[in-house]
C-alpha cells in the first residue's frame, strides 16, 4: 500500500491540523493497487483513508479491535463473519473485534477506517 498522497516537495505530508478538508480528496486512486493515508495514529486508535482500484480488496482477516468503515466514494462488498454487505458512498459498517472480515471493490472506492483500541 502507498501513502504518499498530498506530500509536499520534501516528501512530508501536509499538516491538516485545524484545516478544513474533504476526506475523499486526501487520497488519489492508483491503478491496480490499494493506497492509504493515516490521518491520526494514537495509542487509543487510528483513522486512515484508503483508495481501492476496481477489483482490489483485502483478504479475510481478524483484528483485535472494533473498526468503523465509512465509504467516501464508489461501492464496496464487505464480508463480516459470513454475512455479505454491499456499501456505497455515505454508508458505514462496524467490523466487530475478533470477527473475520474482508472487502473488495465493486467499483473503485475510497473509505475511511476508524479503529478504536481497548
């Protein structure tokens, strides 16, 4: 995964603190891959935006923490503990801790992942 979107001339990300922005504008689509940009990385949790090219995805896995996925653009298919959900822009789903989940791009899509740690 790549997280070099919105980098300045020196390769540093723009500081977004106390600035107004649109989440979906923080990351670009990249052909044939998944790109990511971490916005917040704290002991209590992380917030990351992702872009997935059409046909890309994340294979089934589990995480030890609850996570909130919000679709910012496009459409995704998400599997949670054997159930399938199709989400589109503006929709969200909670991925429960320790439950297997996976996702794939129906169309290319962007999402925000908010992970809260215990």
